[in-house]
């Protein structure tokens, strides 16, 4: 599933192609995504100018003059900018035609992505209103995590993957951040010190920033707006590295299922 760096990479790639462009038409080939594409989307968007493209957690927000389009990439979704003459492929479900002669095209083989039309305050939409702080903002820090984790017995990995605690830290980046912070993923959240949480908050920021700079992590389906993969996978220290030597100490990386998710760690470097 595309995580925060992949969504942010997509946002940054789309923005120069979309900002201040007008949607001249919308072509919908398949309405059946995770939720059906709203009826009347073509009429609501056609003729409107795109003001901005933002991100909240793993969601993309396309700000139009009168309303917002909220999008989630699901398990395998991607947005691409293509020429108006580019033939549609299988699983190309929606096209937004632009006055530049280009097309914003949504591709989603598994159809777990979603498209919503929202008027009013977009941040109060049910999918967004309960999300925790953005991990790259100052609000996300060791003090915040320590206060929220007090007396909690849940594994720290599951704690930081809770979107109400912090939005956008998925399985890959949680594993990588915990390794960088030297914290075992199965350690109870309430037993991590404030200094440990400060290391973890800084590690999350470091790992996410590095991944964004590399264009995300391509594990299965992710490509950016030009159809190119992300390259952060080559820098992964523990995720999907079970059996390989730890880069810090040489001991074999282990895998443990925590909260029904595969978790990777070094038994020597993480306590």
C-alpha cells in the first residue's frame, strides 16, 4: 500500500501540472472503487480551476474553486499525467482532462482506492477529522508521544501506526524508524521513556524525509506521476531483511508478527 512518502511524492509531482489548470472534462470508465465514484462528479468538476494539491496523512486533497476532491490510493492506485492522446490501459478508471492538453489519469488494479467530492471544510470530512498530527510537523515530538503512551500496554509499533496518534506512519516506516531509534517493536508503549520517544519522533522524521527524497519505496505497485518507481527500498535497514546481517552489529535481522503485521528488527540493537 502506498504510504505517506509515496503519497507526498505523488502530490509534489502532480502539483506543477495541475495548479491553476482548468478541468475541461471528466471521463469515468468504472465507478466501482472502494466506494462508488459519486454521481455528478463530471458536472461538478468540469470548468473548475484547480487551486492547489495538498496531502493529509495518506489522502490527497485537490482544491477546486468550489469544492474539494479527496482521493486515496488504496492498495495499488496511482495518479499519472499523460498526453491527451495516450490510450487508456486496463484499470485506468478515471481521466480528468486539462486545458493544458494533458490528462490526470487514475489507475487502480485492485480498486481499493477512492474518490470523494466534498464541499465545506474538507478537514472535517469523516475520513480526515480524527487523524493525528502530521509526523513531519513540530507538533509530533517526544513529549507528545510520551504523554499519549502513558500506561498503555499496546506494542509501541502498533501505537505509532495508529492514525489517531500520528497519521501516515505505516508498516514499512514504523519498522525502519524503530530500528533507527533502537526500540524493540514489541515493547509496551507505556514502557518507553520520553527520551526514547524523542529519538523515535526524530527517527520517523528522518526516515520519512529520506524516503520522500528518494521518491518513495517501491515494494509492489507504486509508481509516481510519470510512471517511475521510488528508490528508497535500496536503503531499507530491517524491513523484509529477515536473515540478513544488521548493518550496525552484524546479527541476523528477525521477523515477528505484531498486531497481525510482519515486524522486522535487530534483536541486539533494539531493546
